[in-house]
C-alpha cells in the first residue's frame, strides 16, 4: 500500500526551507516578479509531499476551482497553475512509490470493470498516438492524460479511506468554488447581469463561462445530497446548506450556459432513476435516440435542410433571444457546432480505425466542412474542436475510441446503481448518489464540448469514477461484515 508519510530529515528540511525562502525573496525584491515570491509556497508543497502526501493531495483538490491558465511561447505551450504542476509532482511520487513497491495497487482495484474499460481506453490512446498525423501534439495529449489518470483515478484509492475523507474533500472543493462564485456574481451584478458581459465578470478565474458553469453544475448535486446528510445536525447548519442550494441555481442560470442547465435536469433524472433501478435504460435509450437522429440526418442528405441563414445567424444580446434563436436554428454557437459535427463525421470516413490522432482535429477539419453551414465564427482563431466528445473521440481516436468512451459511460451508471442498492450505510448511500449525479452533470456538459481535457472539469470527472471504484469496495466490505455478523450470532 502507498504510505501516507515519507521520511524527510527535520533539521535539513528546515535549513533548506529557510534558504529557499531567503533566495526567493531576494530575487523578488530585485526583479519584482511575483512568480518568484510564490516559489516558496511551491517549495513548501514539495516538502509537505515528502512528509504527508495525503494532506498535500487535499490541498491539490482545494486549488482546482481557483487555478488559472498560463500560456507560453505565443500560446504554443500552456499549463494551469498551481494544480497542474501539483499533478506532475503526484505523478512523479506515484512512479517512485510504484518502483519501491510494484504491488502497491490492491487486487480489488484491478478487478473492477471500470478500471478495465479505462485501461482499454488508455491502451487505445497509445495506438492512436502511434498512428497520429500530428505526433508532437498527440504526445503532449498523452502526457497530460497520463498524469490526469494517475492523479485523479489511481491515487484517490489511497486517499479516500473513511467518511471524514469524503467530507473534507467536498468542503475543500466547495469553499474555493463559493469564493469564486461570490466574486463573479458581484462583478456581474455591477454589469447588470447582462448576457453579453458574463465573460467579463468571470475574468481570468475560469477559462470561459462554459468552464465555470460546468464546474458549478457538477458540484451542485453534492450540495443537494449534503442536505439530507445534515439530518440531526444543528438547525443553523441545515439552513446554511439550504441557502447554498438556493444560491447555486440562479448562479448557474446567470452564466447563460444552456448545457449546464440541461446538466442539472439530467443529474436529477439520473438520481431518480438510480433510486427506482431504471438507470440502466438511460444510456441505451440515449444512444438509440442519437443513432436514429443521425440516420435521419444522413438519409438523402436531410441535414442540408437545416443549414443556417448566414446573415441571420449571429450572437444575440439577450438570453431569451438566444434561446429562441436556438430553437429556430439561428443561434451562431449552435450552428457552428453543426458546422464542425458535419466535418467530424466526414473526417471519420478517411480514418475510421485510429483517427487523425489526439489534438489533430483543428489542423485537418476545414477541408471537410460544408460551406453552407458556415457562421461568423468559423475562422476559429481560438482553435477549438468538435464541441461534442463522442465525435471528438471518433475523429481523433477512431471508432474504437468512441465506442470505448460510450461503454465507459454506460458502465459507470450501471455500477453506480448496484453500489447504491448494495449499501446499507446511509452516509455512503447518499454519497454514491451524489457522485453519480456529479458524473451525470459532467457527461452532459462534455457532450457539447471537450471538457475532459481541461484541468478543472477533467480532474473532477475522473475523480467521480475513482470514488465509485472506492465505494464499490466499501459496499462489498459492508456486505461481508453483515454476513460475518450473522454467522457469529447464529446458534
């Protein structure tokens, strides 16, 4: 097992800390560079990683909502600070610990079907990178995916041991998120909560309103399930949780992100379906509907009838007009999605097995577009991709990549329902429900974007799957303990 504490000489650690602090402060005083002033904090984190890595992991979770993106070398290289450098450190720590103890990962983890599916996804990613048309960009994608999976899919099995770990993780993500929500809503209020000014209110705290709204919509189900878990607690505490429930809903609405609003509804539907044992019908039904729509669209090129009027398809000033335009097919962002979805489907015909390679869509999609679906934003200076994760996988990793992702989503819902009904413990039962609703919200948001590759959303998405793996083990342990008690008391 992964040891929580590591050996680090106390006096030498202090001397080195003081030396680094002094040098960084002197460098900051000389250059005025604030990054140099922040370096001591990074050094202290490295020391903490050596002394008590579990505490360091909880600090990493707390940084997710407040980390921001940095770009270098004319936007050819980017990272997010401080969470991504922390991921690198945890990845290195994991490699060291694995080298010391190759059997540190327990057998029950390997036997979980979700681990098998994600392992197959990773293996196919290696194949897609090997055959990529843009190997440099694909290798960068592979490296990022590797430390994402290690940090948020593997390491959590060593972190989440008891109920206090689940509670602490929830608070450490919730509190920084609430702080950012308050700051953004105060800014937005000063701008009259205007539809077109939400990005200005968000500023650099989040990449855009999609990133912000998705994170809120994923955490919101956890706030929901926190309320029944406060039963028997102080009335003040229950009122605080209820106030948070009421605060989140308008905060999400005021981002004017349609996917986030839909995600909340879908999360609620999944929660109800889990409780009445019907969740296994949701994803097959979802896939069948998508397949029927796709078949209808390609039959005699029916999709051409949905082409937009270029002059009337633009970004609107008010959210109500935005929603009406969406229904009429005159919303610019929706039509731009269709523009790229069509290109993605046509691209898949040329590379159906291995795809064009991770991070390759942008460099090849324009010759495959249909010009009658072109919009004012089709120049795509921000280099965004398909705006649909299934098609994103299809284009960049081929049919096997897309099918494995679809299988993974189904397996997550299937396993969550079994875990929920296996548990007798009230706390873990509600936590299971909250985690799968969190996953459901992330899935819907990701359906309209490629958010799994962003540090705020991707980290929490994989963390939800890791938590289900942990909860499955706990549910079996609880079941075995109950059987053992029956055997003991049996005359």
